[in-house]
């Protein structure tokens, strides 16, 4: 019998967090063009995420669940400091790395919104649709999927970032530029997991609710997996 706990524990074997992109990113340095592909697509998703969270907050009627999701949104937007919004921190790291790879202009253009793949746009659109869905069980399941894969995602992205540390002459400066990763690997993502679970529990009081929650969970994880496979294919680190 499938339980929510068993599904959450099994997430580490899902293709959303075990995929060719992570394998390549953590094992070698990317070329400038490969970095541009990554920046264009991951950056687009990160920039869009607060809008999806806002839809989740707006459409959630249960006040306790709404509060939990509001905490996550507040964190995503830098706790009220726009310079600490997660998308701003990500852009800062990617631009700093691009400078050292000699592709700053290309990456800046990518971060401005050009070059997103169909699989990336499908995730952005699907996430917004799920978070604003009239069936709140699908919505809270989707948020569970996001938050329960996020710690592994950020950990692997940081491990890959460390492949470039020697490009920084000052080691402290490298770590300063990695603030995006530290903001997540610290308390934020662990807190978000708890917040997402508390929110979901408000919609799992009746028989059959779990099936709907897991439907949203599975759909969102599939969209996230497709993002990474799409980036890997476009960047040439994965071939069918």
C-alpha cells in the first residue's frame, strides 16, 4: 500500500533527482555554451517560481496552509530584501561564473529570458496550473514534490559549482558568489519541506484524498525531470 511517507522517501530514486544533467554537472566543467543553456532554462524556472507560489497562496483557503505557503514565498523573495531574492542570487552566481568562462554577454542574454526550451516552458506552465488548480489536493501534492526534491537538487547544483572554484583567485569571493546555494542548503529548504508537508496535511483528512495529492506530486516531479533531461540533451551532455 502506497503511503505518503513511503513516496517521499523514494524521491531520491526518481529521475527528477537522478538524471544525466546532474551526472554531467557534478563530474566536469561545462563549456560556455553549455552554461548558457543551463542559465537560460534553470534561470527561467527560478524566476517564475514566486508567481506559482503566489497562485498557491491565493487559491488556498485553509488559513494554516496559507500561512505555511506564505512563509515559503517570503523566503523565496529574500525575506523582503529584493537583493536577496533567490532569482537575484542565482543570476549573480551565473554571471560571476560566466565572466570567468568568457561568456558573460551570452549568459546575461540567456538570463534576460531568451532560449528557454519547450520542456522548460512546460514546467513553468504546468507548475502555475497545478498550484492554482481548483482541486487543492493536486496543488498541495505539486508543492510537496517541489520541496522534497529541492534539497537534493540544490546540493547537487552546489557540488557542480565547486568544479569551478579554482577560477576564482580569492576563495572567499567564490563562496560569496555562491550565496544562492547556501541560502537553500541551510535552513530554507529544510523549513520548506516541513511547511509543504503541513500544508498538504490540511487536505488529507478524508479517504481518497491521498490519491489526489499523489497525482499532483507525480505530475510535478515528471515536469521537473523533463526539464533536466531537456537541458542535458540541448547542452549535449546526454544523447538518446
